[in-house]
């Protein structure tokens, strides 16, 4: 099956999604000058159901690349998009909004369903209601990410040919799903969540992820490598902790072997890299350096 057909198949597993016609409506609520960037508070209409608050960290350039920054979960539902601009215990400092601005890169980070200013109802209750209505929570999250990308490329200060997707933990998973489904994403960087689904089952680790993570019938059609293969030959950096229970080592081996072959067959072996570190579910200083180097080189 061709990649376009496989993408269609992957989309079909994500439930009944909203329409995607027309531009994304955006309202700017505030603009604040910070050290090295301008912070914009936005309200975006991504799905026609509920408004989506977002931060846009505007780098000092007339037209610059943009990173779609996907925030983590960690059970901290009130944080959401603030991860892009405020310290978080498992990430290095400064926050990515500031770090990327220093490289001349804009950052866009939205509050995902049940996070940040969209928090209130539990993840479980939203998942259950959506399931009854033919929707999938992860599908709606992915949809919002892609519509946020629609907004980003509409901005005159964004270079639409230079888009990256980046995140840690839940945000890592979003980065590789986003890049797999959206060919506008030139560079993918995932930190600490390239989880092989079958290895997670074998290790008894299913409860390490929230219920948002589970897509009905996914394993009938895709494994982790099968989704990530849709990113090739675009640059993809994955960083993992050898002590991280969410990414069993056997699964990392499995995915690495499969994706190395995909990139080699595509004639771009240099565009896939899986780096492993002696750590758990957290970003180390070495990981941060590798991420920024990859973005400098590939974006």
C-alpha cells in the first residue's frame, strides 16, 4: 500500500472528525515582550466545538521557521500549553519557547483537550462521551494539532516550508503522529515516548499511559514502526531513556531496526536517528543539546 493510502487508513481509525474547510479563525488576546521573543496569547477555532487557547512565541525575524510544540501529560492537567514558556521538572531550561527563539525559530503550543484552560472535565469522562458519539479523544487531539499547523502556515511571519513538530512524553507521541499524517512537517523530534505498542503490552506497561492514548482497532492495522515509517524520508530524531518504563528497550530495538531499513530504502539513512541515554522519563542536558543541534541542521 502506498504511503498516501496508509495515511488515509490511519486517519480512518481516528473517529468522526470535524470538517477542515476554510482558514482557522484566530483572536489575539495579548502581546508581551519577553527576553528574546514576543509572546502572543491566542484563541483559535480549530474544531468548531470549543475554543483552543494557545501561546505563540514570536522570534525576532520577519519570516522564520516554526516548531509546533506538543505539551506533555504527566497528570498535570492545568499546565498544558504553559509548558512551552514555564519550567517543568522533567525538562531542561530554558523552556522551549525561549530556547527556540534564540535560534530564530517561532513556537506555537496549544492547550490540548482536557489540559490547560481546557481542563475541568476528566480525561476519562471526555474519552467516554466521545466514544459514544463516534469520536476518539486521540483523534481529536491530532486533529487540533493539524489545524494549529493550518493556522501557523497562514501567518505572514512563518516560513511554511520549515515546520517541525516536537514534544516530550504525550507530546513526543503527538510529534510522530503529527509528522506521519501531515507531510508539511519537515522535521520530527520526539523525546521519551517512541513506545512500541507490542513491547508495552509484553512489559505490562499499558497503564503507564492515560486513556487518551488508546485508539480502537489500531493494532489490527499499525504498529509503532508502521506509523513512523510514514515520516520517511523527512528528518526524524528520537531520544529515549534506557530506564524509561514507557519505552521498553526491546521495543526501541524493534522500531529502530524497522525504521533504519525504511530510511535506507528511501535513500536517506542520515535522516533517522534514535539516541539512547542512561536516564528515565526525562530530558537530560545531552538530549536538549541533541534536539537543538538537529533543528539547527535539519530545519
